[in-house]
């Protein structure tokens, strides 16, 4: 048998991330993402496209709310799970016709793109009129996946990008605060220790420390939360209906006449 973590410990570590899986790596951020998604869930409907889907860790949040869930990601993504994406594609060049989806979801992916306006424009293109965009804009997070970590966004920068692309921002849902940011750095340091051939020894102590640190920083985050200093915003935005020069709805001349 090869070395590594025991099967029970490995299965324990691979438990689905949830609201109370405090032993999980980065639970401190992920359970806040779940809370934000649950708050945004009523806006989701119909056909949903998850851009940068990875292993679809939060797809279950939308069960019973949407008709179909499609995932798109790169074949080189290190976040892919056992189930591959439905389509391999870049966020800046989605292989779908205009107006194909009712909802577009994008989590933790804008920071990796050199031109963040391009995937927002693509989301606008593939959405139907009045379609909904649920897009995460990271404001502060540890540097990661270097050298492909390019941007951080304030809520005002997010609003600018969305409005310029033809969206109407409806809600800015905060995800975590400054104490979460400090806690994530502490958790990342522990994770660097819990690797290699010694992981069979370090796994249990590190998981216990995950619980202690994440509970402490979760409490501090709630106590000292400042809405100006957040990990990210999950922004709910609606695709605006095109308007003509007089401010009325712009009608497609190819559409059949009602007369």
C-alpha cells in the first residue's frame, strides 16, 4: 500500500462543504459563500450556466430552484472534480448562442482573468432579456495561483463594470470581513504544513487546529465586521432591456409583427 492519509481520514476530509463543516480547509470563507448564495437563490431560475464551475461545490444550493445546471471550465483547471464540466471553454468566449440562459453564475474566477470586462460581456450576451447574473467580485484575499492572480474589486468597481456591460446591479451581498481575511492566512499556513509524507501524522492535529482557528476568527469576524472591508461581494445583477433613443424598449425588427 502507498503512503498517505488513511482512508477514513481522507473520506472525512472530502466531506461536502456545508454550513457546519468547520474542520474543512477554508470553511471560514466557503460557509459565507454558501450563505450568500442562499440569499441570492430566489433570483436564480430556468437554465443556469456556471462559468468556472470547477467541481460544482455549491450546485446543491440551487436544487429545486432551476430547471438545468450546466458547468463550463478549462481542461487545465486544478479545481475540476471527478465529474468533468459539461463544456470546456473560456469565460471570454462561451460556445453558446445569444440568449441561451436565464441565469449565469460566476464564483471566484474574475481574479484569474486579465480582462475582467470580457467575461461580463459574454455573460450579458448569453443571457435572455431580464436574465440574472450572480457574480462574485473578490475584494481582498490572500495571493493565490501565482502568477495568474490579477485583480481585486471594490463594490464601486464591480458596479462600474456591470453597468458598462448593460447590467443593472440589484444587490451587493457581502462575504466575510477583515477577520476572515486574517484567518484565511493562518489556515493557509497550516495547510502548507499538512502535506507530503508526514501528512499521515499531521492530518488530525491540523484538522483540530482548523476547527479552533476558524471558530475563533468566525466569532471575531461577526463581532468586528465592517461592510467596507469584506472578502468579496456576490452581486446580483439583471440584464437590462435595450432602449431606443426615446427611452422606450428597443424592438427586434426581425421579430414577427403582432398586427
